[in-house]
C-alpha cells in the first residue's frame, strides 16, 4: 500500500501547486491568448499522461498482489500477453499520439506562431546583451532596458535579436519563448488580456550572470502606454537645479558616458543600457535589485557586489560627486 | 557440470593454463580479459559517478535557499557543466557499455572473450585517460563552464577565453575515440562470437540492446567529433565555422551537437532496457512476453532516435515544416518505448514475480521511465516544448530518464550480477532499504522540478529570489538529493560488506535464464570450459542442453583447448564458422593510450609540432602491437 500512496501523492501535489499558484511567471496561469492555448493543451496532455501512468502502475501493482502464485497463468503461453502488448503498446499510443500531434502541432501551433506580417501595429525590438535586455520601439526614438511596456489587449510584435551570445526571451504568462541568436531575428506575439506585470528570465544559458537577466512586461491601458512611450521618446531631462547640473557634469566627465547613453547629451556609449529615463524604471541590473535611492547608490558604489562579473566598473567619486550623480540619475524620469 | 571425470578435469586444467594472465598489478595493466577490463571500467566509472554526485549535491546545496552564496556564480557554472559531462560521458555510458556490456556480453553469448581483446584494453585506457584529462582541468580550476551542450558563441574565445572549453572539447574528442573502439568491438563480438547454435532470434535481449547502443554510438559520435573539431579549429586556429560575420552560423553547432545529442539519450537508456529485460524474466519466473517485438523495438528506438534531434531546437526559429517533421518523428519514437514498457510490465503481471531487490529497482525504473517518458511526449507537442524548454521542467524530465530510468537498472544490475562477479550473495534486507531510500530520494529530488519549471524557473541559474515563489520546491529537491545520496551510500556499503562477508552464492543463485549463469561464479578466465549448446533465448533453463555440455566436456567436444582459442560463428544463423587464435595479454594498449594522452595535452597547450611527434610514437606503438599478433 505504501507504493500506492506514494504514487497518488505527486498527482495531488502537482494539481494543488499549479491550479492556485500565484506569482507572475506561472506558465499555467495564462494572461495572453497563445498561452491560454498552450496551458489548455498542457492540462489535457497531463490528464492523459496520468491515465497512462496509472495503467502501468496498476499492472505492476497487480503483479505485486499476485506475487505468491506458484503456477504461471495460461500455462506460460504468451499469446495473450503479446496481444495486450500490441493493443496497449502500439494501437492505443498510435491513436492517442496522432490526436495529440494534430491538436498540438497543427492546431495550437498556429496560435503560438510568429504574428503574420502586417497583422500588428506595434513592434518592439528586444536585443539580448550579457546580461540585460535592450528594448526599442519601431517608429519611436524610445530606448529603454529590461522593462517592456505594452498596451493591454493590443497585439504587439516582438522581434528578438542578440548583441553577443544566445539568449532566450520568455514571458511565461503571455506566450512561448524565442531564442535570440546571432545573425537571426525571431518574432513573437505578445498580447496581454489584462493590465499587469509579467516577468520572465533569460532561458538560454548566457554566461556568468545568466541568473540575473529578468525581463518584465508591463501591460497598461493604451492611453497610459501612449503617454509612457511619448515620454520615453524624449531626450534626457535638462537639469533644473545646481545639484542636478553638477550631477550631469559628473556623469559626462567620468567613464559613465563612455558606456551609457543619455539622449540629448554628449553621453553616447552603447555598452550598457540607455539611461535617458532611468528614473522611471522599477529595477536595476535586469531585475537584480529594486531601483530606489539606497540600491542605486549601492550599485554605483560597487556594481560588482549584487551582480559580480557584469561589465560595469566601480568609479572613484568624491562624496559630493556621488550624491550629485545619484540625485541627477534619480531625476531622469 | 555435476560429475567431472578425469579427462574433463585435465581439459579444464589445460584451459586454466592457456588462459592464465600475469598476477598482480602488472596483470591488470596488461590484461585483455573482458571481465577484468569490465571491472576496471566499473571502478573507474564509479569514481567518476562519485565526483559527479558530489557536484550535484553542491549544486542542490547552493539552490536550497534563495540568494545563497555557498558557491560563486563562476563555480556554479563549472559545477553544472562538469556534472553533466561527467555523468553522461564518464559515468553512465561507460558504466553501461564498458562495465556491464564488457563483462556480460561475452558471457551471455557463450564466448571466451570480446572479438578484439587488445582493442578492448585500449578502449579502457583511452577512456580512463580522457576522464583524467577533463578532471585535470577541474582540479586546475579550469573546469568546463559553458554548459554540457556548450553553445556557441558563448563557448568561443571571445566569451570564454580560458582553457575550460578546450579541456571540454579535446577531452570529449579523446573520449569519443575510446567509445568508437568499444562500439566496434561490441558489434563484431555480438555478430561473430556467439556460441554456435545461438541464431539472432535466440540472442538475449540485453545483447540486442547493447547492439543497438553500439550502432547508435558509431553513427552519433562522428557528428559530435566533427563539431568539436570545428570548435577547436575556431578557438585555436581562427577558423569561422560559427561566426556570422564571416558566413558561419551558430546553429551549425546546435544541429551537429543534437544530431549526436539525441541518439545519445537512447544510447544512455538502451542498455538500461537491456538490464531490465535480463532481470524481469528471472524474478517474474517466466520468459519475456513478446520477445521478438521487444528486440525489434530496441533496434527501432535506436534508428528513429536519429530523426528527432531538432526537438531540442524548437525555440531557435526553424521553419514550420521542419519543426512539424521533427515533432512527428518525436511522437513516433514513443511507440517502440510503449511496446517495451508494456512487455516488461505484463511479464511481471503475468508471471510469478518475486520482488527481490533487483526487481524492485526495475519497478522503480519502470515508474520513472514512464513518468519521464510521458513528460517527454510533451516535448513532441511543439507549443508545450516552446514554453517549457530550458526550464526546470526539462531538468525534471531528463533526470527521471537519465537517473531514474538509466541508473536504477544499473543499481539493480549491480545486485543481480553481484553473485556472478564475486561469488557471494548481497544482503537482501539492506538492498531493499537502499532501494526505497533511492526511490523516495529520486522522486523528491526531481518531481518538484516539473512544478518549478512550469512556475518559470529556468535552467542553469545559480540563484533566485524568494519573490519568484520557488523556494519551498527547491528546498524539497535539496532534501531529496541528500536522501538519494544516503540511499546510494547504503547500497555501496552493502556491496562492499557483501564482497567481504557475503555468503557463497554458487553458480546460479536466482535461476537466471541466460548463459552467464551456466558458468561458475566468478567465471574463469576462459568463461566456459565447453562452449555451451544453445537452442532457445533462455539456455540456462534448458536442462537437456546443459546435460549435453557435461557430456561434451567429457568427450572433448566444443572445448577448444589446443591453444588460446575462441569460436566464430555466422552472423545470422550462428553456425560454427571458424576457430580463432586469440591475442594474449599485451603492454601495447596502455602504451598507445599513454602516447595519445600526451598528444592531447600537447594540443591543449598548443605545442602542435611536439603533438605530431607523439602521434608518430602512437603509430609506432600500434605497429609494435601488431608485430606481436599471433600467426
């Protein structure tokens, strides 16, 4: 009996775990049309799988119940066995697998396919870097990093490419994943049912900090999205106060400008993320730490602490330079 | 062999003399006896299995809790890469082919040795040297670190400047030479060295499985070797195979790798099928149901396994027609597996099963193989694959297959053939306790990985945040990992204790059906005093034939004691074809292996001229080896 309980247990655990689980990376809590199709397919496949598993375990259990027999049933003749093997091992799988093939690889495959050319009015370009995501919007000057805003209920095309090694872009609640491969561009449909924040981790091992490469999709009402995009397209805010001005001068005078871009200023580096609207972002270093004063200060003081191995060096600054720079960066809304 | 008369005694004595090898360490270094080579493989692969296991526990310890700092990110990447490389190339496959295949195939087909005994020795020494080569890198802090499938461009100089990847690539080319030699040897042995009378339809299913595996190795390894050579040419000599800017393509690496990598999965699982089909009839106390179907299914798995590789690449953006083709093939490859699952299961159900430790391990194997197989089917459903690939869902799937389904039969097999190899019985109670610990440990380690994978946890991340909602599952997995390790330790202690203190087992403690149970335990150097008569797939259950063997020994028929002799038979029908003079023990295999090792070290350190010199030395050693061949 212990064997039986052990086998029944995972089924219960899995169903409980997946049905109600929150989090914003649950493949089976879909928030986009393609993912609805995938998770629907998955639940049916899993149900079939448990039935198949139960049949095999049932047969083994039957053998265990009858373990004390002294004689072979049917006098050891294996004709009945062979018929059962052909029935259960050939006929049933052929039918079930054919159905699954038609449903998943012909029907559902269409809903997860790349959007047809011209079927979407908004295109986002996601470019993988070790270890962050560059995000650009076609027809707009907007450039940002790691956070992809989209209008809720509107189909958006994502074109994924890479700047260095292979990465893989995946937002589990919205759709399948696409690999970002040198020399190729892969396309994906993102369409969120409802407003919300949907996260996903880079899914192809891409080096030392593969673990710290999170992309966040923020679905918001179309009006809010338009306002956001309009703001993103603007150049970096001109410093207002004296502190701000000094902060900007520090940025331009120090190595910061060699790697980062502040649109509308002389800073036009393209090694690290575009910082034109850094103050609007929720996290730093691709989801590694929250973007607040304390963490931003910690990040600038020692970028190798939270995400060792990333390309950003520690820069020697005086106390005053440091606080001016911090204030200016935070003001970049 | 109940009544041995004087002439029979004399013949056995002569065989002892003819087949005797040097005593002591020197004997082990120059041995060509497939049983000794099998044991050498076993001890070497167990050592690598231990190393891979320690790496796995370190990985699980790091991931037990969110944001932990047990190891650094760089070390973590080395750990999971080395764990994968070790378990696949240095532990599981060589344990199956080199240890189990080597030890058992000649015994099961009634042969005196492998077809090419010295090549067999060379395979082992090359294997051991390639493992030491890779581990030399590990101990120098240059462990492979780009993942076991080592995708480019990450694995190119630009992104992986250290020697880590070179240790990986050269080590695996090196390892591949050994595997190819072993595969050729097994194919020829199985085709040509069966006891006369053992036509193909009377050959044990274990040998069909090893035959299928060996053919797979022969066709799967060349693409990998070519891929690795391309990689090294690009890394060491500036070629552009994978470089987009110069017309190369990083997907070339992936296609060639998985053209090897998926057949590889079947290479890992087929010998496990073979062990299952050996243990089940013995403990279910009946012949396998649907024997010809199972044999056919074993060969079919290996064949169709070559047409499914791109299901590892459904997210790279292949044309729809291509992904659908590979998905269809991936669905098709399921059918030979379901045939086997039901043949094993129904043989147990319809037999008179005794649930002793070996059969318990096979029960565990069936459970994990079915679980892993069912989750495997979801990768043939392209949209599910595209969602779950490169997550812990995949990690869960392939560990149920590679650990649950491939290693459980190895553990069961170690108990099953322990009396044959040592002449002693293992402790049944402890063995069953060991089974339950490893069973529960395996389920607890790998089952929750399906769930975290579906909850978005991607592979190969060295840490995660508590906000991700994966912490509880990861903790359970880690605890499961330690339970599993405890089970393995218990199994090891049982085997060591039984080797020293176990009760004598006699020739055939379990009433097994195949030929290895005909000969004494442990088997003599020449395996069989008289080449056994075979008229069914379960010759040890044919009392009449065994009585005939005894009469044959008395008469001197099928004894072949005029020299170091073995029998060759025809491929299909197993008629007596020829009597072969077999080569004797030799120091040359280990010398050739040593030269090749130096050659690889010199290539690694870019001393190409000196490397060429050692290639020449290896060729000279090969010439010396053949100089000594018998006439």
